C-alpha cells in the first residue's frame, strides 16, 4: 500500500503509541477516512502534542542517518516539518495515502553531488 508506512522506525509507530492504539487500529481508522487530527481528538489527545511526537521521531531518524551532513539533515527536517500539518489534516481511503521521508543521492565521477527528497503520495485529500 502506498502511503504512511508502519515500518520499524516509522513516525507512525510513535503516532499509534501516543494515541494508545495498535498500529492496525490506527491504520484502519485512517483508511476509513478519518484524518490523524480526527483520530487524535477522538482519542482525547492533543493534536499539538501529537505533532511534537512526530517531529521528535523524525528527528531521531534523521540523527541516526550518518550519511547526512548537518546541513542536509537540517534541510530535510525543515521539509518534513512543513508537511506535518498537511498530514494531520489529510484524509485517505484504503490504498491511498501520503508520507514523508528523506534520502540522499550519490554522484560518481568528477565533482560532488548530493540530493534531498521528500514528498506525498497519490490520493491525498485535505479537508
């Protein structure tokens, strides 16, 4: 399935934990059309604190990536932070979704090169 994954170091694991839900329960609620903000409020939790938990997990993941320079890490963090509000308010249906991430490009030959990437998958609907 395209979209927010629940991999080993995924921010979605931190989200499920913060909300007191299993990964499966959270995934089912998101696939039923609820936004992360909707689920958070229904669980009686703070959307602001959820955002903080997501940022914390993203920063942990970035800090553990030894291939990123400090400048690349800072740029990736800003890109991801700028997309979290959209992720909180987006709704999706089964098989659709969005996610955030970062990556580095490699360059061979004369000169140097690097690249950053982040994006959202198909099917995102904002409310």
